[in-house]
């Protein structure tokens, strides 16, 4: 008797599914990567000015941190519903929602990094003739990089997971495969898409960790000195 196909048997692990749906899996993965990258990069660009605003004092810190924290508590379905009149059923709707969610992590880490810059370093830079702009770009932001990149890693991994929710508007990357497969009990599709999502998160985290080590070599030296 011929061996039954794993697709017909609806097995969890099915290489036949992977090979027969490779184009669909590749397209969903690329969409997932694009949505994640766009959301995190825009979130990073927005979070730094907000962190600079929050650093000006409690008058600004309370509303900025309070608002970004409040946004993170809004359920994704409600968030997308609120944004729907502005963006319609588009990728912009999902990206905007993910940007708003990422601000909670990115703003707090950017603010923590900026506040950790020693005041004597700022005073020394001012004594050398550094203006506010030059002080920020050449002194404060480089020294704030460890905290900022740590937040970027957390936000990226979180966004990879949250991006699947975009499937409710048809723009969820791998979530577009997971949601219908769960409803139809298509085991191979559920497992394959979920594993790809986890792998994306792991790869993104490792790449950002490598970038962090490359851009902040002084942190490795400090760690080695402490170990010695």
C-alpha cells in the first residue's frame, strides 16, 4: 500500500508542504520582514525626538512617557480600528500601529541612555566649544547607544510577533498564513509559519546584537576589565 502523503494526513511536520508552497512562504516572510523593518525604523526616528523632549524636565517627561505607555495598553484590534479611517485596509495601517506600540520601549531606552551620559562629559564638551547640536550628535547619542540599541532589540523582537496581528486586514506577513491555518486546522501551515516567525525574531536579535557590539566596542572593553 502506498505511503500516505503528509499533506493528506495533515501532519504537523510536512516537507511536502514546504516545497509545494515555497513561493507563498517566501512572499509572506518578505512581507513580514518589510513591515517589521519599516515599523522599527520609523519608531526609532520618532522616539529620539520624544526622548529629547522628555529629558527637558518633568513637565514634558510625564505626558510623553504616560502617552507612550497608554498606547501600548490599547488592544491591537482596537488600535487598528481607530486607525482605519485614516489609512484604510493598507500596510500603512499595520505599520502605524506597530510604530505606536514600539514607542513605549524605544522612548524609555533612549531617555535612559541620554540621562546616563555623565554631566562632566557634557561640561567638557561645552568647554571645547561644542554647541547643542554637535554635543548631541557627537557626544550624547554615541554614549547613549548601548541603551538605545538594547531597546531596539527588544522592540524588534516584539514587533516581529505583533506583526502577525496585521492578518486581520490582510497585511500580517506570516500571520496571513497562521490565522487561516488555525481556523482550518491545517497543521503543517501553522507550524511552518510559526517556526519562520520565531526564526525571524532570533535572526533579527542576533544581527542587532552584532551591530551593538560593533558600534559600542567600549562596552566590551569595560566588561573585560570588570572580569579581570
